């Protein structure tokens, strides 16, 4: 990302020198942990308008008067929550164990109501943008936003902003006076709207009717929201420039809205630009409607290769089915097994019980004991847990089943003695200090319909968790664990009825004698091994990078920086040494070395104690630019799909691999390409490409059995757009040969 202010660059440089000369202080009070990795974090999602009113002067701003409801009777208008309110409750969040807050989209939303069925609706949720370069006046000013960032950082809390570059606001193609009709503004200046779009900044393809169709999902309007053409040169530049402004406020992460509804290639190029400036964590919302969602594997590949991790909707459904709806504990185990096998980086997934788009847990099942069990699971399973605001206060409203907007009530209490609040605090504290919870494997140790006992393990660090969701005592026999011999206390201090356990002998698969697990109880036991002599890598973040970018390596046994301390990027028999920015016993920050070839590479840490395990990352060729490839006259038989391959890493290096079983091959041929209605037999897909590079490529047909049919003739050749501060997206069209 281009940082345009020299003053800002100098300030960042000074800050970097301060932080990097004292890496051991990174987790102390008054600072935040790594922006690149959230493995040890507990995230807390806040609907800004519904959390706390800290400044009543912004409740009914003049430019958008009438969108505030002081009575809180209209659930679709503003109720007064703001950034000042979040700031004033920062100590409450810190004491709960929250280390990252995800706040509503902060950008300016529509200033007039969108009226449906006689009921006025406002953009209180943040997803009806009008100006991406201006803060929403109901939430506060730039000063208020910066104050929020500063206070959060002073309390060791990261700030993640929700970012929605898919669309603006509701529009009606048949009524240009509806609301603002999707109007877009550029720092206060009108740009275009859906019905006044002479330059083609928006898609004009109607609304989505088939949510499982790839073309409709990416090129049609989501819920009547005016849909951007992100690859239009102006829109590409506008969306990058807008995000620059917010990143320069020193935010710590991004939650990307509606990633299913934008092209993979544009998003990867967008992420590349972000990560060039700051190696922050980026995660996105790819909604999955069921365990058998037809686009599940598209979501897997997106999460693996785009630079955007995803919210774990698959595990979310399993959590809700198991704890709220009474399904067997095997539902959880099956979800863990499947996602662990399908995703390349399951530890990067963001896990959750509920959020702003679904009924709250307690609206499904108003049983606090089941909620406590679900929280115990959430906070001890792989991934970064994200808790929806008010869960710790049992906040819910079950009107009409508790869905939108009734899943967004005003925060009702800030009681720090609730069981859920205390539970989150205890498990957050454990997660921050226990590598097994940050990077560890997951193994089922004992299971039946109502009991799930599982183990997280990272080398010699071990956590054992037991949950009984039934109303009956359960006899546990034949339980084994990697916990060494000894007696272990419940890390929850008996909060959910837990007790000590004794492991009888050592050796790695150790027996625990027969015992009884009480009804509706959960308990957690932990063992932290001594610091290893050999380095052990648990995480490299981000997993999408290129030469000159910084990456953060986390694990243990790194020791102190000395002449033996090295980090290498490995490419088969070759290895390239990275320059070290900071080196601590558990975290290293390095710059990706020049010369390392693009493609899947491995990161290795070497110390006087030896060499670490290898950790995969995807290295890009150079600066990325979105390019749309279209092939015409490509007729397909039943079950055939069109893919793209070529000579650079971004085109899979001539790979024809598409799936292993059902799962997409990491780094394989790109696709499937999409077509729609009258476009057949034309197909297209957008990918990110190295700028200023002449590439060779071909399309291939892949049948349902994996058989490949190549185009005939010579390779197609294309020179991608020139590099620069903002490369113009490219478009290339060929005929099937």
C-alpha cells in the first residue's frame, strides 16, 4: 500500500525503531501483540451503534437527521453507540481477556432512510456505505477514531475494522429516488449512483437469485446493494486509496465483508497491496449455508491462497448443532476432522458461536450451561475465537426467532462477575501463554453422544479438555493423554464444576484412571513444557508474501539473537537467508529475501540448537495486479469445466492439478472459470498477476474424472500492466485453439 505522507513514514520509522529494539516488550501493557498473527488472541465483535453511547452529541447529526431513535423502538435506526462508548469500556474489555476488537465498518453510511414496507431503515450496522474516505458521523470524528485506537493500544488491544468493498447502499433500478440509490462519494464529492453511472463503476446485472452460482455470486447485486466493478481502474484506485486512509490510522487488522461476492484475483491483488505496507491479519466472510454448500471448496481455496483467512462457518454450524440443538458430540469431531483435512491453514480460521447475521445462541437454546460449554470449546479449539458482543452478559432478544435485527440489541450490562465473563477471562489468559492452544494439533481422546474429551498438543506442550453436555454423570474409563505423569488442576478453577486429574505414568500415551464426569461440566488441564533447545515453528504470518515484505514467525525455542541465529526461505535444495528485524524467544520478524523464487516455499529457523520444522508460505513473483482472462468458443461436454494454467507461479507453473478428491490442490490450475446465460461458450476468471511481466498461458478442460484436454497450438502470450503506484487492472481475451 502506498503511504503518501512523508511525515507518516517518519513517524512509523521512529515507532518501528522503538519497538524493534525491545522485542521482548511486545506483549507488555501499553502495546499490542503481532498484527500479522492472531493465534494467541481472543477477538470480540462489536456492533458499534449497539454497544455504548459515549457521546450523545453525535446521536442525531444534522447531515443525517432523523435516522436516530432515542426510544430504541425501531430496530433499524441508530440507537447511539459510538467510538467514544467503546473507548470508555476498554478496561472492561481488557479485564475480560479481549485482545482484539472487531468493530462495524467505520465509513460514512447513507444519510437518508431506505424505507421498506413503510419502515425507515438506516445504515446503523455500517454496511450501507456512501463515502469510504469519511467517518460515519453517528460514530464520531477522525479524532474520536484515533482516540479509540490509542486507548485500545494502551490496553494491549488490537483494533480490526470491518471493510466492505463489495457495494454501497440499497438501490432500485426502477426508482432513482429510492434512498440514495447506491450513490458513491469521494471525500464528499459525488461520483456516481446505480442509475447514474456513465463510466460503469457498478455492475448492472440485476440481483442474485441463485446463491450457489459463481457468476451470480460475483457479478450480481447482493440484497439489492449497488455492486462495484472492482476491476474498473477508477474503482480499483478508489478502494485502495480509501483503505490507505484507514490503515494509516494505525489499525491492526481487517475483516473483509462478503468475500464470496468479489473475484478471487482482485482480492489477492488488493491484499498484496495492503501487505506490502503492513503485515496485518486479514480475514473475511465467506458465508456457507450448510455442511454441503456447493461452493465450500471454492471457499477453502480462497482461504488457502488469497491472503484472506475466513470465518469458520462450517465449525460454527457444528457448534450450534451440538450445544444448542442437541446433536451428538461426533458432530464437532467430524467438523474438526474435515476442516483440518481440507484447509491448508486451519489454525488461521476465525471461529465463532454467533454473529450479527444469525440468531444468537441463547435464542436457539436459552440455556446458559450449554452456552458455557460452547464457549469452552470455542476458546480451546484451533483458530482465533471471536465472541459476539454481549455474549458474556447473556444478551439476546428472541423476537421472530432472534434473527436480524433482533440479534443486535443494545448492550444490557457490563457486569464483570458473570460466569461467562469469568470463563472468557480464564481461557484467554491460558491461550496467551499456551502454545498448544495457539498452534497445536487436535486429537479426540474420548467421545460419546454427550461427552467430548480432546487434546491440543504442540511438541511437548499439552492441553486436555473435557466437556459433558448431558444432565447425567458419565463414567470415563480408558482415557489416555500426552500430559506427563502428575496431578493437574482445572484451569477454570472449578468455574464449570471442574476438578483435578491425576495422570498415572509418563511416556506420551498415558492412562488416567476411571473417573466420573459430572453433568453439564467443563474442565481444562494444561502442561507447559520447558523451553526447547531446538527451535519449533508454530506459525508464519502472513502466508501470502513477496520479496521485501515482512513476515512474523512464531513458536518457541528461538533463544537470543546471536551469530548462529538465521531464518531461511527454502526452495528445494536452495535456501535464501532473510534479514532479521526483531528476534525474541517466541517471535521473529524478518524481511523476505530477494532472489527467492515465487511459489510454495518453506520457512526455517536455525539456531545453535539446530534447525526447526518447515512452514509453508506462498511467495508471489512481484507486485500484483488483477487481470481478467477470457476464452471464447470453448465448448464443454457434460461435467467439463474450464481452468487456466501458465508459466508463472501465479498461473500455477503449468500445473493441471485441480482437485485431490473434492479438495482443490494448493497452487494448482486456476478455476473453474465462469460463464452465464448468453455468454456461453465464453468463460472468464480474474486472478492476480505479477505486474510488467510477459506470461505464457493456456486454458484447459477438465472432466468430472479429472481428465485434461489442452488447447492446441502455441501458448498464448500476454504482457501484464506496468508496475507502479497503482497498476491498472488488465483484461485479455483469446479464442480456444
